[in-house]
């Protein structure tokens, strides 16, 4: 005969006139064990931390990955529910759920999304394998998670976030090539696209210098990071492109052996690029007491940015028939508009010999005409932008006065 319990609800004992309201003791134990097991999946320290108020941490570094995760669904009126920047523990737990066993993260995920139990059950932390995609540095990935987890650890002092960051640092070191560079996922080459080289080295620089943010990195590991950082800087200098003996900027990808520009995806040709080169220059500008080689590299790149700027045009978004492409949805088109009052603008790609603006179709056809691109390419990629504008106007003058006061490459002298 089963043993039954009665309960008090809201401090008032309820009558139970029939067996449908009675819970056998063995079933009650099963419920208790189920609830306990569910609670055990999240440590008490995490539950308590989620209930506290923390200082917001910028999620801006995750924007590229989130954009790629959602770009095919931009027509959705109601986006997926997601955490806010002040919910730093919730976001950090998302990162731990997505982290692959090798220590890296898959790309193109919405790290802020509020995940269901079913979704969490499919992720690497639950499956024990790279069930959401292989680890990569593409689309501002992995190094951004390292920094975010370090900042969450700085506020919460929870060891789990330091441990996850350490695992990612180890992964990044194992992926370092003999060339001194790191690859993305599109081609096995030294990759500046998506900020891979500049992003990793910026984080490594912080690990070396900022012991308050990275106190959990011990000296042996810090020495490994320092060695990789130095080799990475050497790699950057070797990759800087020369045109007729004059240093310019960088390509999106460079060969590991020759350091020459190489193809990546079919619409990403060997070229001199403005967008990605800005991040490289900012990294080099952040170095105190720069060597003559680094000073020369920065000066040359800044002079090149100024040399290739374009006057008299702007890019305008215009309404167009909504269409779902393979990788994104669009209800606009982008067109060149002549405008004498427009500020200087840059194309993303420049020819390796002539330094003239170039564009490229998905079929590897290189053209000097923006109108030769299909609407899918015009709206699905960044071909024009004001990438170096702030660097030339504000950042370079400050750096030049401090480290190269006798030589302003923008002065016209």
C-alpha cells in the first residue's frame, strides 16, 4: 500500500478528497531528485552571481559574429530574445556552453541569445564535442571571448571564467603557425581579414601588460604569449606590401612561406586592403617605444591611406524589391552617387600594381566598376567605407607628435 503525504499550500492545509490529488512517496522522491539534479547543473555560485547587479561589459566585439548569425533572418520583425550588457554572468555562461573541447569557439553564433534547455543540450559543454562547428578566429572570434571572460572574472572572481579563458589562450597558442601568423577558416594563410592577426595580438599584448585583468595567467604561460606576440609582430612587418619599393598596407591573407598576398574566397582577391589595414595600424600605434621598423611601417601605411582616398562620391542605400539571397536577406540596393561635398571615402580593395580601386564578383572577375557587381554582392559585402578617417584625423596626429615629431606624413611637406 503506497504511503501518501499531505501538503500545506499558502500556510493552509488543503483537503484532498480523492486519490488524484495524492502523490505516492516514491513518486515524490523522483520529483525531488529530478529537481535536485536540474539545480546541480548550475553551481550555486553561478545562480547567486546571476542574481547580483554588475557593471555592463561592452558586447560590441561580438557584433560581427552576431551579425553573421542573424543576417539571413534580418527580415524578422521580432528578434530572438537576448541578454542585455549588464547580464554579464548570463552571457559568460552562454560562452561556456558554446566553448569547444579544444578551447576555441565556433563562429557566427548569437552569444547573447537566451537559450532553451533543448538548445543548451546540443552545445559543446553538454555534448563534449564540437557539436556547433569547429573553433576559429574568423568574424572576430575566440580572442573576443577571452577578453570578455577575463572582464567577467575581474568583477565576479569566479574561477570558472578564468579557467575557460586559459583554455582559449592555450588553444590560440597551439594554432600559431611557423610563419608567426594565424589563419582564419576560409584559407590556410596568414589572415588579417576579420581582424584575426590584429585581434589576437591585441589580446596577447593585454595578457603581457595588464596583470589586473589577467592575474590568472602564470609566468610560464605569459612567457609563451610574449614569444608568440613578438613573432606575430615580425610577421606583420614581413607582410606589409611594397609597390615599386614603397611600403603601403596589407592584404586580407598572406602566404605562410612567401608572405605574399593570396586569394581567399572567390570575391576576395590578392590586393591592398584599407579596412583590415586600419586595425593593424591601430595595433602598431598602441606599442610604447616603437622600434624604427614599426615607426616606418605606421608612417608608410598612413601615407598610403591618404594617397588612395576618393573624393566626390558617396554610397546611398535605396529601397528595392525584397529578396532572400543564399546568405542574407535584402530590401535595399547600394549605389554610387556623385557628390562634390562628400567626405573622402575608401574602397576596400586596391590593385597591387596600380593602387586603383577594384571590386570582385563571386566568379573571381576583378573589375574597376562597382556597377559590375550583382545586387547580391553590393548588399552582401562592404566595398566602400570611411575606414581610416578617424585614424587620419585624430589618432595619427597624437601618435606622430609623441613618436615621430619630426615627420608628419600628412603635412604635405
